[in-house]
């Protein structure tokens, strides 16, 4: 699934161009605004990842949301790789920007989080961007919660059987002063808001353990360039750097103290 192609004529042009690319190169990955040519794509044959994604998809009945979630296999591969690496470290897991809990559910299934001696903290307003942090442009781009008002209840239902997952409703980063782990092995940021992500990354970087992993969902996406600049500013101030991935994500591995 590709985003931003909103009319039939342009979609037909795109699919025609994609068919031409495939006729030239054969092995082409095309999903989630990413076209990759002649890659191994080993993650598509990862049965463990497939099972985790299927488990995460199972509560989603909305066709658009299912298609959107299914399109993110490469991003989910990045997330589960990072979580699987971080689960070996001391420290808890954190996701800021949760929506209905799909990505966190995939992570939990992939690393068998029920059996881990860790807590997964999931933070979201579950009502969209707070106006005190979002710019007019960011607020205009983020209308997901208006169309899906029940995601908080859906997220709670997803993790009802987990004793070590905490769903925290509140404005990030403000709510972090009330409840946040002291030691973090894995952080996933998906706030769609530069000011909120800057403050959140600054809050957690001191708490992330050596070898801990940060995944920034929108770091490499041009429409969220302000988030990249904000994240770079914070990371550089701590002597860290962020790797831009072709998925649009950013990856930071905390340096040894």
C-alpha cells in the first residue's frame, strides 16, 4: 500500500510505472512508500515475524487500517529486530505514539514479552496531537483519531492478558514526569510532532542503557523533516548519531557510557 495517491488516474499511472520496473528488474519490493530493487527480502520468509504480524492484525476489522498495517512489513522487521536485540539488555521497553497498539502487539508477540522480566510502557493521548506541541501543519496532517475514536479501548483490550504492559493515557512528554521507567532498553518514537519528539527523546536518552536501541518511525520521511532535525539536535548534544533507514525510520544504538 502506498500513501498519498488519492485519485484513480494517478494510481493507474503509478501501477503502470511499477509494472514497467518489474518487467525490467524482476525482483521488486513495493510497499509503504518504498521501492527496492533486487534485494533478498529475507524478512518476508521469517515465519516468526509473519506469526507476530498476523497476531497483531487479528483484532483489526477496519479494511483501511488492515491494509496500512500489512504494508509495513519492512518497518515491522526493523522494529522486531531492534526489540529482539534490546530484550537481551537490562531495562524496560517504551513506545510513544501507540494508536491502537498494533506495532507494540507485534513486538510483544515476536519477543514473547509475557515471559520477559520487563515492563512495556505505551504512551498516547489516544485523542490526537496536543495543540500545545503540534504546529498547524502537524495538526492538519494528523486526523487519525477523529476517524477512529475507540483506539484507547482497543489498545487496552489488546494487552488485557499482559501483566507487564502498561497503557498510559496522557500528553507526551508531560506525562513522563508522572510515570516513566528509570532504565530503558528499547524506545520507539512515533509522535508525528517535532516538539514532542524532541522533548521525549531528550527525556529518555539519559535513561537508555548502553547498547539500548531507539527507533524513530518518521525520521527519514521528507514530510516529517522537522522531526529529523529535532532528533538530530538532541542526539548530537549527547554525542550520538542516528542512522537513516530506507524504510523512513531512524535507528540509534546508545553508545557505551
